[in-house]
C-alpha cells in the first residue's frame, strides 16, 4: 500500500480485517517496524479521536510522531495556484508539502470540505496536492469526500458484533444544527457494501448522496421502514449534496429514538462521534447496552495501525 485515501486502496478487505484483529490482540507485536521513522499528522481541522488514535497507532509501531495544527502552529497556507499572495497566507501548499515530505516517512492529512464549492471539494484539492508534492506516503485522516480510517473501524466493529454473515446495516440521516460534510456517510456506504452487508440508506428526499459512493446500497425514504429488521443502525447527519452544503431539513422526527430502535432486530447503535445528544440520537438509545459507540471509537486505533503497518512494510 502506497497511499491510503479510500476503500479503493484496499486489495483484500478480508485479509486487512484479519490483520486488524491480530493487532487488536497484541498492539505491540510490530513495535520495531517503525523504528527511526516519523509520521507527521497535519490537521487543517479540529480532532479528538482521529488525532489520539492515529498518534497511538503510529507510536505502537515504534514511530515518532509530529503533530501540526495547520494555520495555528505554522504559517497560514495558500492552496490555490496563480494567486498574488499579498494576504495573510505566507506559505504555499506546494512548498509546505515538499518540506514536510522531507521531514517525514508518512504524512497523515485531515482536511474537511469547505461546503461552498462542490466541484473544488470533490476534487480533493488539499489531499491531492500533498500526494502530488510531498513525495511521501499519504494517509487520509478525513478528507472532503471520505473518512476511510473511520469506515474501516466501523467495519471492524460490525464484524465483532454481527450474528450473521450478511447483517442488515442501516445508515440513517439525522438532524443537526450545523452543515456537515458528506465524508463519513460516503465512506461508510462504500465500505459497508464492500464488506458484503445488506446496506440501506435512509434520509429525507433531496438528501441523496453522490451515487458513486452509494452504488450497491438501497435507498429508502421511510425511516421506520428502513429500520425494520435492522441489525445495525448507523446515525449520521450530512448537508445537502445537490443544493451543496445547505440545510434543508431540521425535522427532529428523524432523531434515532428508543421507539424506532424497537423496529429493529435489537440492532446495535453506531455513530462516529462526536454526537449531538437528543438531536442525532436520544440519551436513552446512546446510553443503552446496545450502543457500541465507545467500542467503535477504540477500533480507530486498530484501523489506523493496520494501515500504517502496511505502508511501513511497503517502504522496506
């Protein structure tokens, strides 16, 4: 594995899952693999789970880590070409990527969608330029259109808890006061389909995701119908894709409640966190024994460690 940006960088998901479970049994069995190597974690956006889990994963493999909050710890970075840099941005992404690449063996990038220009966001402008100019393997720690480390952890979690080979997994839209990117639902849909699950995506009409991410999933506009017989419920908000970045619906009837969970096959509740309680999901559901959000978060360590391990092995 040279770079990790999506499910398309994975040649054998089943084998990668097997590696993740082996790592989970003993996090330190490959602690010499990254000796004398450095991973730089670059955050264009804030983070809790991604920062801690990825740093821990790299250090479990013996790597040193450097963490940089872009535009706070260093110079503000210009990402466009052909502009006169006479404003507050003192460094261009081309030089920044090249320099960081010389200082690092692997670079992790976290850069959200701006939600103003769909074409720009879906071109993965920032991630793509680091891949082009750093000369170093790149790991996406969430980009404009996908969050593969999260989705890999989600699949690890489902594999741990599933009671049948092809469980029914429902990705449900839920209300949120802020406009959020489509990255997590895009990625989750791709990974869940690739894992062979029965995938149903439910959301209000008009909130359809880009079809290239939802191919193989069933779209159901009736949330109650979607929940029927589900084995896993994955709740997540996303802003509008067609009317890009807009909030067109704040209907609290889409909040995941205990009554809705009763429609399921005693489904496990999942969310990538952080979660807005009593908007995305009620307290009763997220605090129930069927909530596996903390286990899901822990598995972020093993998803990241599996990916970093593969990239280190490719560097030898």
